[in-house]
C-alpha cells in the first residue's frame, strides 16, 4: 500500500492543487463582483432593502464556501462543485440589479430550507449531527442555490425545496430508528 500511495500521491496532489487554483480563481471573480454595500452596486435605480439583503446573503454564502481550511472540509471530490457554486454567485449578482424582488423570493426559499436543515441537524442524536450524511444537507442547499439563481450552470441531480424537505424528513426518521 505504501508503494502504491508513493506512486499515486504526486498525481493526486497535482490534481488537487489545480482544482484549488480554479476554486480560488472563481472566488476572486465572485469577490470582485460582490459590492461591499447596496450603495456600491451599479444599478439603474436607487437600491432598496432587497438589494442589501441579497448582498448580505451572498457575502454569507461566499464566506461559508471559502475560509481557512475549506479544502480539507470540502474534500477533493467536491472542489469542482465549489467552482460551480462560485460561478452561480457571479450569475446571481448579474441578475440581481434587474429584478431584486425576484431574487428576494428565491432567497426566501433558500432561507426556509436552510432553517429547516439547521433545525433538523440540531434535533439529531449526538454523533449523528456530525455525520457525513447530515453534512450532505449543506451541499444540497448549495445545489438549490445553483438551481434557483443560475439554472444554466446545471446541477448533477434534480433539486428543489420539496426534495430537500423530503430528504430532511428521511434523515430525521433514520436518526430515530
């Protein structure tokens, strides 16, 4: 095993480094596109409260994706997904000024699902809340964001508020059995 790992490690390491570089590049683009405040946004009209809420939501999403240790937490297999999530942020920002109310409606969907996910995880028995299965909910919510805000990027499987709610129900049932 040691000999096999010795031969495979350089190629795997190079692939992960390449993927991390893509993630960091996409993060830079998203960060550059994100206005610091609603007043900083380039808009055809005066910014309203929807814009400020969306910017705060996007900032929170970006901070939840890119932080010290994100590579280890996400894992090598999830790095290409991070690029897509960051690209979705940029697409959302591009549409935001055109219809901030529509964005607010979609954001409300994400917030409902996020709150249900947090409550479900909080209600899980000790040891289950930290399981890989319960952590999958975080990634389902990111896929939902792509589906809602940047449909053209696509998701690897169908995702919706209803599907995530069903998944959360199953997670609770499995935890109680």
